[in-house]
C-alpha cells in the first residue's frame, strides 16, 4: 500500500507539472507520453510525431520568420494569425484598397495576392547529432565554447554532416543546426521552404485586431485574430519563386477541423515555433533584463508610439503605411511592461534564488563546485557588462528600431570608387546606389513623420545617456548646432543626400566624395554603427566567457532535475516544439475568476463606435442580432470567440494549431495573458494561459461574415 501511494503521488506530481515545457518532438515518447495520456490524450504519440510515416507534425509550418501556421486543406491553404499576416495585408493596402480596414477575400484562386518576401517552411526531419557536433568541436579546438553556439560555425558543421551522410536537400531544401540546453545537445532540422505564398482571406481589422493595444496581452479577449494564405509550387510540387504557372501545393498532410468544441478540463496540445525563452537565467540576469532591455523598450517605445498614433489618426495614408510598424512596436512594448510588473508581483526573484540554492546545495552534496564556479562567473559577467548593455539597448531602441529613415543605402562602394578615380567603377557604383535609393524612398514616403519621430528619439536618448557617454555625432551637434538636436534633425532632412528624393537626384547627377563624407545622415548612421560597435567591444571580454559558464550551469540544472526523476526541456529557440495542458479558467486576484471562453456577446459589450480599437462591423452586428451562426454555435446558441489553455507558449507560437485529445484542430493560438508574461523567464502554472481563437469563430467569419463558402468547401470538417 505504501508503494502504491508513493507511485500515485509521483504520478499526480508529474501531471500537475506536465503543462510546463516546450518539448522537443523527438523526446515525446520517452519523456511525455505517460503524462499526456494521463491528462487525456486519446491518440498514440506516433500520430503526432513519427520519423517513419506522416504525422501531425507534417501539417505544422513556420510562417515567415517568426510565426507558426497550419495546413488545413489538400490545396495548400494555411491558417495563421491576422497579426502574423498583418505586414502582407498592409503591403497590399492603399487608400483605394484598404484591406486593413475592409478586409480581403479572394473569390477565386486567380484573385489570390502574391506576397513577395513571405515564405512557409516545413520540417522534413529532426535529427539529434550531438555526438557528431562534439567530435567537430574537439577537432576544431573549441575549449571555451565560442564556436559551440555560433550560427555560422554550426551551419558549416551541418554541411559536413549532410555530406558525410549523403543527405540530398533538393529544391527548396535547407539545413539548420541549433544548440540546445546551453550547447549540451544539438539537433539538425532538415527543411523545405516554399516562397510563392499568396493571400487568400483577411478579416477587417475590426475583427482580426479587435481590441488592438488596449486588449493586447489581456484576457478576456474577443478578437478574430486569423487570416488565410495559400502555398504555391511547381506542377510537380516543388518549391519555386512566384510564377503564374505555379499551382496550389498538394501537401503531404493537412489537419482535420473539429466543431465539437471543448469543456473545462479538456486536454489540449499545441505545436509551433516558440521564439526565445530564458528559463535557465540566474537572478542577476533577470534583474539585468528588467533594467536594460525591458526598461528601454518600455520608455522609448512609449514616446515613439504616442507620436506615431497622433500622425496615424490624422491621415489614412499615414495610418496604412505605419500600421505594421506600430503594431510590432506596441506588441513588444506591452510585453516588456507586463513582464517587469509580473517579475516583481509574482516574486520571481525569490523563485530563482531558491532554484539556485537548490542546485548549489545538490552539487555540494556530491563534493563538486563546477556549477558554483559557473554561477560566480555569470554574476561577474553581468556586473561587467551592465553599463555597456544599458547604452546598447538605448541605441537599439532610439535609433535602430526607432528611426525608419536610418535604413539609408550604403555609400561605401561609391566612396571606394571615387577614391580610386576609376570611371567604370564609379558608374557601376552610381547605378547601384541609384537603384537602392529608389527602393529606400519608396519605403519612407512620410518624411514629415520621420522628422518628428527622430527629434523625439534624440530627446529620449539624451534623457537616458549622459553627455560624456553619447555617440560621436553629439560632438558635431554641440559644435555646429549648439547642442540643439532638433536643428540637427532639420538639417538632415533639408540638406542630406537622403533627406529627400530631390536632394538625392541632384547629388547622383554629379556625385562627389566630399558631399558623402560631410553628409549629416551618413555621419549620423556611421555614428550609430560605431556606438553599437563600441558597446559590443566593451562587453566582448565578459560575453566571451558567458557561453561556457551558461552551458555548465544549464547542464547542472538538467542533471539535478533528471536525478530527481523530473523531465527536462530546453529553452525555446524558434524550433518546432510541442506543449500540452488543459482548457482551464484562472483567478489572477482574490475575488476575480476568469472563465475559459468568451462569446460574441462580449464583442457587442465592448463596442465603442468612437474608439477605433472597439469598432464592430455592421454586418457582424446583424449576424449577432439574428443569431445567424450556422453550425458554429455553442449548444446554448451563443457564438464562441476565444478560449484559453494552460499550455506553455511564447512569441513565435502565434498562429499555432491547438489540438483536442484526438488531434483535431479546435483553435489557433495568438497571445498570452498579461499575468503570464513572466513566462519567458519563469513559468507560473496557475496564472499563465495561452489565448486562442476558437476555430468555430474562424469558420463563422469565413462563412457567414465573408461569404466565402468556397473556402469552407475546401476544409476537412468533422462534427
């Protein structure tokens, strides 16, 4: 009986913790199958991930460079979030075709819109090649772990492995080798990348972005954050650049959609490409993150966004142009704000300290001090680099992220040619710069907005960086403009080669070396670049030793947890993962309980016709009034909109498929709750929730709102 009770307690503990972790698919059978089955999984793990046959993994794709999507039809239809497709919706929008405001539906495949620059990536194979990588590191004498995490070096190793094993990539094939557990394990991902991707359907922003910045990272939510794209390929199904002869891809696998819905406590799992987590940070690093990266992101972006919003609300063309830029900025701003608040309110420092002490005591009990030395090394590194990192993040937020116009074309080839006085080289460099400038000016159509933003960013930089520490351009500003940064920015736009199209056209007709070398914008960009270089150099010695110390610390932590019989998982790094849990409500504060789903009634309750964030389309209101929900309503007649699960997710999971216990699609992940924003550093199982669009709301909008029955007909839907 004692043995039975002990076993039962271990099982219960495993189940309680099972929702934490972004798990490698290759480890599911060994580490997670029992816990997933205990929570309610009804299908074999092999149907989720299988190296020898088709599985659910084969329908999950990386959408672009930082989101997830899922293939939902036999004709290559991909479902992802509205905010993941936002830049491409904006790309096709203008005053006459405002798809951001009005939405878009392609009634035929001929009407589907090409999206230059967009890619969809399938993961064909995942291989643990740790022994091979270690052999290469030993051969290449990487005793300090410098190469162990270098993307360039790992790409070389991936090529060596492919050559040795005779791995043929074929058209669109790609290799990616990444380090896990601080460089203690290595996985190779064999990919196939498709680049002819076309927009099929996007709801209006009043649905796809309902609640906008106010509701972002919050629950309850009422947004239809989804859109549809299609993958095109050659007639034989191979990846290719855009061509009118390409055809919709016939994928190896697509997902079945369930209209059955979910109940409280139901098992659910999610697959996707979570971006970056820092679960193995020590407490000193957490404080560093709060006081540098997050601090600058919060304060500098807030100033920029307020100014941008004023300009966007005053002019539709400005709104359309800056829509995607503003959305990306606001998303990261609120994330940093919520993370800093949560790290304090949830006592994450206490948790981290306790974990650190546990490891140090466990190691000391074995008579070892390896982790203790690594811990002290990381503490010293954080202290050494603190000031330089603070300055670097200020430069990044104020000038790199903050100034769109600082993406001016490089003048280096022309400068070199002019110094050589080689006419042929001058002509070639001139032609190249002219083409680059054409692209540049097409992306910076609102110089008046850029000018005002730049003035504010200069003020923000000066607010946080003392005069004696500022980048070199401020010596020029002090001398030539008497310290007036506004006048300097005005001079940039009035006199610089890149200040206006007219200025550039005049310059390029007769390019001269002295004009480039004394150009305000060119000097400003060089100064920013030099500032970033100088801060990197200041941190170089400290960061040089970080990778090794961090790897030792992570290995110690994982060794301890494995010795305790606990499963372990690596930090997220934009590779394919699985996370699982349950559909559950939560209570963020005493007396507050949030239900696990929302309905269309909540959309109507939030409506504010004078507030752009909460406008409700007339047609949606009519559908609500008449209860014209088709087969997508709940048993009580309400229309579901969103729901939450306690799965462990982060940025990059946007667009991820949410599966029920039978592996059927029930929703699309799009966000986390505000109380869970500490999850990148420390998971909080009772508070962290992933926010998901109910697939029934997605289908309702496609069918009843957009009238796109032809899309519904493509799908594999089960009751």
